[in-house]
């Protein structure tokens, strides 16, 4: 492994950890594996360091472009569509 890539990877992980303090470290890695490889079996195991680095960079960019008013960030993979309540009809 390239030492410079490894150092940048560790720095990027620290930055992501700071941006998402409520997430456990394992959750961060699992989510970044999903960003890098998709929701497929073995994504964490098969992910290369450069793929992880690209996924973290992408996630940090997403977080910086959609900073909520309350200052709390969410992973792009965490956002879910709002559920609408069905209206009851008589008949």
C-alpha cells in the first residue's frame, strides 16, 4: 500500500468521524463500503483502500453541500423518503 494513500485515508476517516459523531466506527466503515461497492455481500471484505478513500471523500462532499440548519449531519445512505399517511375513505 502507498503510505501517502494510507495517511490520507486515516485523516479522511478522522474527518468523517468528526462530521458524524453519533455514528460508531464500524457503522462508518460499513456505510462507506456500501457507498464504494454497493449493498452487496462481501463489500467490506473486498473493498480496496483507494475505494474506501474515494467513498469517504464523496461522503464528506455530500455532507458539506447539504449542511442542515441544526448542524447535525446524516449519511447520504441514511436519508429515507418520507412516508405519507393514507387517507381513509368511507365506502
